[in-house]
C-alpha cells in the first residue's frame, strides 16, 4: 500500500518533456503532406545550414515547404500547445496536498495546555487519480491531432503562395512583352503621324494603350513583391524582402487526378480534424464516467494525536465525509450528457461537410484541368498559327503593322489565361490535398 502510494507520488513529480508528442505529430504531417521533416521547437545549427543551402539553389515547392516546417514561427507557437497539454497530464497525475492541522488550548487556571495535531488526506482524490490521468491523456491525444491539423494548414498556405508567386512571375514576363509591343506600336504611330498618314485620334489611341500597358506592368511588379513577401513570411525568413529564386514556371499537369470516391473515402479515414472530433467524443465519455464517480461524497482520512498534561496521549484515525444533500453533481452530469450528444451530431455534420467540400473542390479542379488542356491543345496553337500567317502576310505587305501587333497581343492574352488557369488548377489540387488530409499521389 505504502509502496504504491510512493510510486504514484513519484510519477506525479515527473518533469515535462518538450519532445512528448512531436514524433506522432511528425507522422501526421508525413501522411498529410509527404514531408518527412524533423519537428523541433528549437533550430539546430544543422537545420539552419540546411535552410541556407535550400535558399542558395533554385527554390522548389518541396524546399519551400521544408523551410516553412523548420522555420515558420507560427508553427513554433503551435508546437507549444503540446507542452501545455502535457503539463495538464502531469497535473492530473498529482495528488492533492495533505492538510496539517494543529491546535493548542490553554486552561484558564494555568494548569497546563491541551494540544491536538492531525494530518488529513482526501481519500477520494487518491481513488480517482487513475481516471483523471486517463482523461488528461485523451485530451493530450486530441491536442496532438489539432496541432498536426494546424501545421497542415500552414503547409497548404505555403504551397498556395508558391504557386501564386510562380504564376505572377510568368505573368509579369508576359506583361513585359505586352509593354514592348505597345511601345513599338506607339513609336510606329508617332512616325506615321509625323508623315501625315494617321490623325491625332489614332495617335492618342496608341499612346493611351502604351500608358495602360505601363500601368499594368507596374501593378504586376507590385503584386509580385507582395507575393514574394507572403512566401517570405510563411517560410519564416527575417530581414528585408529577398528576391526568392524559385522555379520559373508552373509544373505541367500531372497525368491524372484521383477518383472522387477514393478521395472521399481517404478523407473520412485520415482527416485530422475529424479524428480530433472523434477523440473529443472519447473525452466526453470518460469525463461523464468520471463525473458520475465524483458524485460519490468526498471522503477524507486523517490521523490525529491529542495530548494534555493530566492524561496520556491519544492517537487515532479520523474521517470526514461530505453529506450530498444539495449538490450531488447532477448538473455537471447533465451538461456532459448534452455535450456527448452534441459531439456525436457534430461528427456527422463534419462528415457531411467533408463530402460536400471535396465534391466541390474536385469538380473545380477537374474543370480547371479541362480548361488547361483546351488552352494548351487548341487555343494557343490556333493563336500561334494566326501569328505565323499574319507575319507572312505582313512580310508581303498584305497586312498592316497594327494588325500584326494586335494578333501578337491576342496570343499573349491566350498564354496569360493559360497560366492563370494552370495556377488555379494547382491551387485547387492543393486545397483538395488539404481537404483529404493526405497526399494525392498514393490515392
């Protein structure tokens, strides 16, 4: 009995470890993003060197995500939730402190003093200790799921920011071509105006087109800076905004996309927020059992020693028992029953929301894939043929320079729409990964 009590007290003094739960969270992240990055709340010199080496080369999508996992300060904040939850586990395993009572009474005649000492311990607290620890562990398991889900959200944001930056780099380069074409058209118009071949209205139209092209290029440059800064922030990089040397072009379409039914089935099995909701149901069940057990009246045991000058000392046990006349814990039990029922319904609602969310995203991704293929296989080749034919007619002076410039402008617009559509495809695919809670490669 005394050995068991000592063991409980010893376990209650176990120090909190910062590494508790990190390995499980790392596995959640590996399944959800295919990223096997060491998870730690403190960066080692080796990790700092790895970040520097990734930034020196051409920054890929995977490299950006790795840097974010290692260096994003928000992730470091999220990881601290594990320490807080584990501290609650330690606290749940600690016994209430015993109470020491001492009384000294003096007689009015001054013939002596009466002393009484007692040490008291809550017995029910000792009996309920294993149940409280189990409940705290289940809450800790839920926090691990929530932490993993929050990290996957940051990974999703990083990927989306990377795709947006890639696309805007390409769009800015295209807009530079538009600007050059507008400059050429304005220069030609100025010469023709001097020669008297066009009027003031035609010249002003070309000048206005040039000004619009310049403003659009300036807007693209400003947006590109914002995109750089956003990815810079998500990767946890400090200091002035560097021009990240990322891969120039968006990746081409993958050969295929996963089937909708497979995606939904995987999501219902692997979504961390759904797993956390199921874990909450387990928590409420254990909390309800504990609440019913705690309805037993509080029992405190004590050991008392009483002594006085004219009597031999008296030593004996004592007991203190609450009388549950009014508060028998019925309100707490009723609340937990309602929360348990609510939790069950919330799981069903979340399942329905997941199915709907995935159907919408999958449809949007599929639509963008078809649009990308249409631009790639039909629209852009048609515009290329038009430009080629127009160039031939221009060479034989069968077509005016302005018409040729407009044809090239139309081709650039088609390529611009292709880039935007391809960007949207990758963003929707990333959102689908997030909605599934797993990488799409193995589905």
